[in-house]
């Protein structure tokens, strides 16, 4: 049981760092896609969506090239940070798509009104945009966290399956299945399902209360 707790705590740590990486990038990309008229928008959308289309093992191998012994960031492969980075990349498209929907629900005329009253861009963001979109933004955080917690393919390639260092819940389940320890595997499966279901319920409630549920089908880019 103590090893199970170690795995769960490590998974939460990996997911937390992944969100610290993905959320600022995701919000910046989402705000740019919603509020700015930019050239090459379709290319940005395609690149952001790419982790949804690629096998996770391909993402993991790409990261391994960058973080491995022959890459520009030698020494970062097979570390907890590598696991977090892999989780951040696979979660980013879901975060951006949810954030886009949330920001589209904010009337830009309210932001313009605040600007006309003398508020700067940062103050408008903090006092108008985020407060009006916070439920959708929080939903993006939750769905991104669920994806980060469930990441397997990219993580095992770039970070390995090192107990106490990179062995997250999905990797712990895989290890126990390989060892034929069904009881231990089932314990971690129950933990994984519980976390996912609880988070998805809160995610759905936030979207409904934020008036975004009717626009969930627009979460794809170009909608």
C-alpha cells in the first residue's frame, strides 16, 4: 500500500508540474487565437492539435531525441521533469480547445469598455476577461489534469518506468499487470478511475454553470 501511495503522490506531482508548463502556454495560444487576427492561424491550430493525432510514443521519441544524451538538453531524459513535459504536451490541445471556448464566451465589447475607461491590457485581463471566463478556464485545467494523470505512451519512452522517480499510476498498473499482481493492479485502476470520474463530473458541471455546454461542439478549431 505504501508503494501505491508513492505512485499516486508522484502522479499528482507530475501532473501539477505539467499544468504549470501547459497552462501559461495554453492560455497565451488561446487568447491569441480568439482575440488576434494572425497570419498562419491554420498552421498554429494544426501544430497545437498535433498531439491528438500522433501516437504518444512518437511524441515520447521526439522528446527523447531532445532530452537524451545526443540532444540539446542532455540529462533531462528519464527524470520526473521529462514525465511532466510529456504530460504537458499531450494535455495542451485539450487545454487550448477548452480555453478557446471559454474566451469566445467573453463579449469583447466589455474588454473594450474597460480599455476606454483607462484600464491597461493586464488589468483588463485580470478584472474582466478571466473573471468572466473562469469556469471555462477551470474546466480546461481539470480536463488537462486528467489527461496528464492518464499519460502512458510518451512518458514511458522519454522518462522510463523508474519506481519513485517516473513511475506514475498508468505505468504502475502496467508494471503490476506484467508481474501478474492483479490485486495491486486493480487497486491502482480503482484510484485512476475514481480520479478521472470525479474530475470529469466537476468539469461538466463547470461547463454547464458557465453556459458553455451548448458550445462544447465548437471546441474544435475553426468553429
